[in-house]
């Protein structure tokens, strides 16, 4: 019985093809030795497989920004500067025009100020999709180990360019420096590797061959040789988002690619660059390893083109990965019926402040969670639920008003300095985010409890940056309930007075069940409150973070350890990463041969 | 780090409840020691887990009919006779009437003659579904091992009553004795155990608790304790079919139950008894083990009630398992949007006769495959594709006409004796099946090549039984193409003249792609033809059986070894059994605690 994990990793060199004169290099021999790649990356894959089993801390992609060469940061900035104002061509077939460079033509604008001025090729799906389909068979037949090693090599090269990816994340998604390096680069790479590890595990559950032998009364056994062949689904479409295009895109991208599919990336118009760079690296590695680079293509869209709808419902598209707003996610689930659709959608996250033995630590942790990326994370705790009678703490009883005031002070201290604030907050992603903050500050949502402050970033004075606005609401008022039940992405938070911890838990559960939630938090010293929270969160399917302090925040998701999403509430039908996220991206076909070996 | 597989198997005794006076026994103490159950069934589960990995031959449920006690068969018949003409009550809540005993009232009729005369309780879903929901938490909290052991105990008790289940299969689905004992009993039990083994594997991939510890520069590590809690989806609906209600029902039934869901069974009106007995055994074991028996309920329907539609779209129903006709399967996929929908639908299976070195053995194997259960299996090879120029064999060249005539002779020899024919064929399931055979015999579909023969069963003279009708078609004729492209369940087969092996392979692939297929077969000595077949079948996703002879047939699926369905063509979106069939039936919710252990 040959195990599939023992496949030889030999791939046929890619045949030379006419790529329509788009300038792709014609490669007839491999530059990358795939067998060497398999050997080199096996320890990483083995360790990732072990870590998703133990859920312990580990990552091959260091957060230490100085570990990427003495001039790593400077080189990354220089590379980003070189991209600005240029054309990022990928040599894909079916080129029929250009997207960008001006925003009116679909080009990007940095939330830190200025246009990126980058133009991208636009392609005719009628040419692009058949070319991608044609690229699949050699990739499919290369085997699980080779595909996984190529994926890890893509991630390794992306990792080597982490400073450049961080620059791209800043100037498209408005991340601060640290978040751009984390969520925009190394943690996104972790999410990709996690998906590859899952893909390897799922694809090696069956033997490649088996012999089935059934004893027969008074006769030789009945023997059937069997083979099990993996088949990818076809073309997998990634519809990127504007906030975390790499972190939320890499799970689907690498899960699909590692399982033998081709991947078409339709980036968010506001954040093309991070995924364009990703596609560029993937094509470079695929080509070098002797595969058709058209296994991975980029499809940027012209303004108003609604390309995602066209592609998501195309009969050649078998898988759709999407993160973004709920309405379009719902549309995809209803209309892309020919495909498997994995969605992450809107979330209304809540955090209960019931009691604490570490009042100052709690406030500091909470202030950081609210400030981070100006509340534009899908895991930011929008609704802070506080019993109206106040809470017991190690500093004595605190009234609702005191807690809110102390939180405001903690935010004030944390964000007092514009330089430090700029390093923690994020640039607001658009005028609609600013409008929400201003509405909150003007008292249109409820009583402003902590006013937002405009921050001038020392390096990017044109960036629109605001500290969190905290608005006081009361769960007993119907209009306040309506306000807190909607998602307010950006630095708008609600300090919600609730009748009791129990009422807060009920409200937390209701908003999660009805509107979706990706995180829930609580500070409590009460075992009863904790038990009720654990039950409620299990019921509505939201990860609960209890009494976080120090340098770990409710907004964070530890790759290889935490599951992002549960598929149990409207915020997501997909989970990063679980078996169900990967298992359906390929299928298995058996052959039975009478008497023979498999 | 505690592994979930180490959970203690302790369950709380079920609380006494008012069941509305339906006669359910009130149990306050357990009759079954679940810890003992876990110990007793662990070797079986371990061996099943190992076998789905190796794909070798194994089964804990013997096919030896004499192994079930010296009076096993007689006891089974006696038990079946006792069921006849009685009321099969299950003590479920919400009883609001009766289904049966007469066929006009929804009662069953034996394909071997006579009415079963059994009546069943009818229930109000508005009462039944909440009762089922209420039963879930204790079952959910009992843990993976206990649930699995309870499921295996249900299967063990069903296995002990295999002769009775075989009787039920004969007199509802028209199976012959052997098939009833195989597909109706022991092989169905295998499919159930296979699903339980998959469910255990998927539910134990994550640890129950973990400690995540991240080193910090110059400070103590950041430590987060984590727990991962499994959550079932809710109520799982099994919509049974009339042909193999247990074999095609047990995968979904046991996959859902083992993952903590409640299971509501809506049986096919023609085949209520096999699933009613299944529910009866399941409730008996659940009650005895201290669980609420309403975890498993039966919902037979009144004539014309269309209960499956009502239940499948009910918001409480989170999973739907269905096997049956394509139109209703398509309806479910389009309308039961609140649920995960697993379907098996119609299949048009083909077998290519290209060449053979064992002409007589081939004919004998083929004749058996056509005769078995009178072609009413979803894996019966409907279209026999034969090159019009004939085929090379060990007995020299055979023309198309000779092959068809020799197949007719092989069928004639195999089925010459009514007693032997009755033991191999099956009773036709309804007038619509007989009408198809008569249409074929009358030449309405094409030239009758092998006429069907009425068989008088020695024990059941009223049964409607026919030997296979083989009709000669030509793939070059448009009307013949239309005929062979439809599914003709029953003893109607087409000997299709094709231009060449290549043309046959193309036709096989096209019908599979467009109409769905669950089996493909071929006899060939040509490596080129074999390679082309392997490729084509991998492309359209159908299991290929090559050169089967002796006592293994294309219609058969070896549980723990063969995958039934691929999810790649219209015949099924579900696979018995793969990871994707099980992984989405439950979800995982995490809790993170600062500093603490999980």
C-alpha cells in the first residue's frame, strides 16, 4: 500500500505556450528543484501540522522586524516607492485594458495620503478562465507534497518581502506600522501556512493505493486492487476585502491552491496592491518550479464593473472565498449556487464588564483594544456592556459613569502623544468611517462619553486619524438597542448600561445570534457569570476571551491555535481554519481492478 | 493538555419528563452503564478507524446468516410476522393521529404480496421538534466517546436483529433474501459504523484544552489557557428512500447522532418499517443509557402530506440527508437554505465492453450484475457500450450481435430456474417499474435483444418479478441517445453500439457529467483504453470497476474501503463516507482565559 505522502514530487516541465505576447518569460526548464523544495519545507509543514494539533504557540515567520536584514525596513520602503506610479504587469493572458492609475480609473489612494498611482492589467474572463483551467492538470498531477512545498515556498518569498507587504498594507488598508507588519504580513503568512497544513492532512487521509482482500469459503480470497485519486474542484475565486486582504485572503487562497485548484484573485478596488504582490510572487514560484503561472491570476476591476458578481456565478468557478459586508456575502450565498461559498461577513462584538481584581490592567488592555487600528478590525469590541449599578473592583466599587470616565482616561493616557497614537491607531478607511465618528461625537447616536480626537501622524500629516469615540447608551431604550445592534466599523464604541450581568449576557448573545459576532469578551471574577458567559457564547458560536490583560487583546487571533469564526452565527459560514474549510475543496475518485494491485 | 478522547463518559441521568401520556416508560436510573459501553465498543471503533485508513477488508457484522443463533432466521421471520397487522408505537411526544394501516391511509404494501397492515403514530412537528431540541444538551455534553459507544450499541442491537431487518427490507423494498440480509441489514450497519468512526476522528482533532504560551522579551511569557467545545448543529433530518432506506440512511443518521445532533427520520411511505425499527432500537438504547429518547424520532407522513418539504425548510432543521429522485434533491438544495443538505440523486451508469481475456467469466459476472435486485440498484450498469465492430476475446473475435446474444444466454442460464432467479432478482417496486419493462419488451425503446421473463417466486407467487430486458440501441441515433441518457430504474438495460472504445468512453463520460453516475465499469485488455477510462472517470467523478469477475460486482460498494459517490457529478453531492460528509455536522467554540490553564 503506497501512502500518498510518499509521492515522488517529480513534476513534468511546463510546456512552452504562447501567452499572447503579454511579456511573460517563456520557461522550458525548471529553475526550482521541486524535490529539494519538498525536503527543505518538510520540517516547517510537519511542525505546522503538529501545532494545529496541540494548539500551542509557534510561528516560522518572526514578528521581529529587525530579523529581515539590516536594511530590511528601508528596502521594503524603497521597493514600495518603486511600485508607486508604475505599472504592475503580471503577464497574464487575455489582457484587454488597464485599471488605474488614477482613482477614477480604479487606482488606489493611500489612507495616509496621496494616490498610489499604480496601474494593473485588466483581463477578459473569457480568455483568462480557460487558460487557468488548462493550467490545472499538471499541478493536480504533481501530488500533494509538491503542491504543499510550492505553497510554502510562495509563503517564504512573501515572508522575505514582509517589509514591502507591510508598506502595501499601510497604504491601502490604513494599518499602522506594527499592524501592517503583523496582520498585513507575518500573521497573514501564518494563516496561509495553517491552511496548507490542513490541506496536506486532509489530502493524505486515504492511501493512494490499497489491496482489498475478502476471504471466500473454500476458495482463494477475492482480491480487488484499488487506487484513490484526488481531484481539485476547478477554479477558486478569492474576493478580497479592503481591510485585511492578505490575512483574510490567504486561508482560502492557499487551501485552494494546495488542493490542486487554480486561484483567481479579485481584489478590493481599495486594496489591490497586497494581493497583486501575492499573485506576483505565486506566479514567479510556479513558473520557476515548472508549472503554468496562470494557476494564479489577478482580476482587478474597472470602476462600477461589478466583476465579483460576474466571476462568482461563472460556471467555471467552483469555489468562492469572500470576506466583506453582509449584503454581498448573502448575495453570494444565494446566487453562486454552482460553487462552494465560504464567507466572512459583518460582526457586532460585545464585551461585558462585570467585575475585576485588576481594574487598572483591565482599563489599559481595554483601551488598547479599542484604539487598535481605530476600531476597524472585525474583532473590535463595539459594545461594552456595563451593569448600571456599577462593578466591584480591587479599587472598590465603581459606578457605571466612573468606569466610562476611567476608560476615557486610559484612552487619553494611551493616546496622548500623536506619535504614539499614530503608531497604534489606523488611518480611517474612507469618508464613511469619518462620518460615523463625527456623528458619534456630535451626539447623534447618544450621549458622547469619550470624545474622539484628531491625531496628526508625524510622518503622514494628510492621514485622517481619530481616537475612539465612546457613546453612552442604555439597553433599556429601544433606540439605543437599535443603534448598538448595527455594525459601526471604525472608532465608534458604545458604553451600554445594562440591568445586570445576566442582562448583559443575554444582550451579547442576542446581537451575536441576530447580527453575527466574531469575538466576545468579559471581565469578571464571578464563577457564575463566567459559566453563564461560556454557555451563552457556546450557544451562539462566538469565541470568548476572559479577563485579558497585558499584551494580549480580544481583537487578536493566534494562528495555529485560535479558530477565527465558528460558522454558527451570521458573521461567517467559514472558519480559519478547520477541516470543513478544506475538505470540500477537492474530491476523491476510486478505481477498482479485479485481482490486481492498486 | 487534556485530549478530548480522554473524556470520562459519565452522563447525567435523564430527568423525568411528562411525555404527554403517550406511554413512554419513565426512566430515572440508567439500565446501561455507559462507561462499560465505552470499554466494550472501543476495540470495534478503533478497528473501524484503522480500516478507513487502510481501506482493507473488514466488518464486525458477519454476512453468515447462520451466525445469528440456531433459530436466527426463524426468529426474524416470527418477529416480522408479529409486526404485521399491528401498531408500532414509539412513545414520541405530539402524537396527533395515525398513519396506515391501509395503503390509502399511508400503510405499506409488500412487493412480495399483501399489505403489511402496520400503523404508526403521526406527530405534530410543533410539539416534536421542540422536544427533540430539548433533548440535545445532555447528549451533547456527554462527550464524543460516550456518544460513539451509544451509537455502536444501537448498531450492535440492530445487528442482533438482522434477520428481522432483512424481513423488513424484503417486504418494503422488494429485496431478495440475500440482498435484504446484506444491504438491508449488515452492510447498512457497516455504513453506520463507518460514519461513527469518521465522526469520532473529526471530533477529536482538537484538544479539549490547551495552553498557549508566547515568549516575551525580558518578561514572563504571555500565557492563555484555551478550551475548545464541540457544538452540534441541532436537528438533523433524514429523508429516507424506498429502495435502500437503511444502507443509504445510516450514514447521515449515525454521522449526525454521533456528532451530538438529534435525528428526525421521515421515512419513504413505501418503506417505513426498516427505519421505524431503527428508531425503535435507537430510542431503547438512548433511554437505557440515561438519555432522552426523543433524540431520535420518526415522522411518518399521511398520503399527500408532503411532510418532507415542511420539515426540510423548518428553521430548527440544520442538516438534511436525502437520497432519492433528482427533482426533489434539486428542490431541497435550492430551498432548504437554512440547512446543510447532503443529497444522493439519480444515476445513469455505463459499462464499456472493449475486450477481454475471460469472455465466459465476463458474461457471467455481467449477467449477475444486471440480474441483481432486478436492476433497481443505484449502481446497476444501465448502458452497456459495445463497439459496433465487435470485440477481441479469448474465444476469438465476437461481433456486437454475438456479445449481446451471449449475454442473453448467460442471463438465461443464470435465471433459468424460478427458485434461483427469485433468490437473485428482486420484486418490482411498483407499477411504474413494470411499465418500463413492458415498454422495453414491446420494442418501444428500441429493438428488444433479450426479452424479460416473468418469474414466479416459489414462496411469494404474488410478487411481480421480471428478468432483465436488454434493448439494442445505437449511439449514432439521436432518439437512442435520448433514451439511454435517462435513468430507467428496474430491469431495463441497453446494449449500445458505439463507434469505438474511444466513442464509448466519451459517451460514458458525457452521461455521467450531464445526468450523474455512481458507477462505471469496463472490460478491457488494452492499457490505452484503461488509461483513457481512468482519466475520463476521474474527470467526471465516478468510481471505475475494471474487469470484475468471480463474486464481486460493479453494483457493490465495500464499506470502509470504497467511497460511494464523489460529489463531482449530478448523482450526489455527498460521499459515503468522507471527511466532508461529517466535518460540518458540528462546530467548535473556543474560550481563552488570560494566564490560566484551559
